[in-house]
C-alpha cells in the first residue's frame, strides 16, 4: 500500500465525481461568459469609444479595467483547461490549482466592482449579478476548499505529499 493511504479511496469516485463534472463544465461556462462580453467590445467598435479621449463614454480607467477583466478571463479559461488535464491525470497539483481558481473570484469580483464604480459612479458597488457571483464563489470556497484540504480520497487520488513519479515501495 505504501504511504499509509487507503487504496480503496484512490480514484475519481465519490464526491470527486461532482468536482469532475464542475471541472469539465468550467471551460465551457467560462468561454460562454467571455465571448459574448468581449467579442462585441472588439468587433463593434465599443473599445474605441471607451478608451479614446473625446468620446462621451471615455474614461482613462477603462483601459486598466478592461485589461484586468480580459487577462483574468483568459487566464481562468486557460487554467480551467489545465485543471482538466491535472484532474484526469490525477496530478498532485490539481487540488492546489482548484483552490486557487475557487478563491480568485473572492478577490477579483470586489476589485472589479470597485473599479466599475469609479468609472460609473451611478452604478451600485454590488449589483444583483455581482452579489450573486460573489455569493456563488463564497459557497464554492466554503464547500470545496475544505474538501480539497481534508478529504482522504483527494489525498489518495492526487498523491498529496509525493512526487508523481515516485515509485511505490515494493
């Protein structure tokens, strides 16, 4: 058995199936949110109106805000694809990346909302959609981060504490 980990816990079973469903869906969900937001921004000339002095909608904060949102969304999309690779190869870094991806919205959502409120002060700091996104991220963190840190199945499946190339003693 080696490492004192129960072999019957090793595998993508139990609650890890729910994690797996979320991991598989994540790139599609992120892409579906990203494309409708950023494609028109670029193709319909909205970008030019927001970032060019002289236009009514211009604000110098649009560039850092849009750059943050674009970078964050592309980064999360790429990380979600990589998370699938780590999940299905049962790589030891899967739980760490999962935790980072779950926690990041707790930081980015309020920051993004604050930046938007600087540009559009008439908008509430936390509108319904932002509050729902934040609540969803908080719920995900409250459930799945402790699971990633405490679960014996996660430890057995993803080889917490051992190198992926480490051979089992024989």
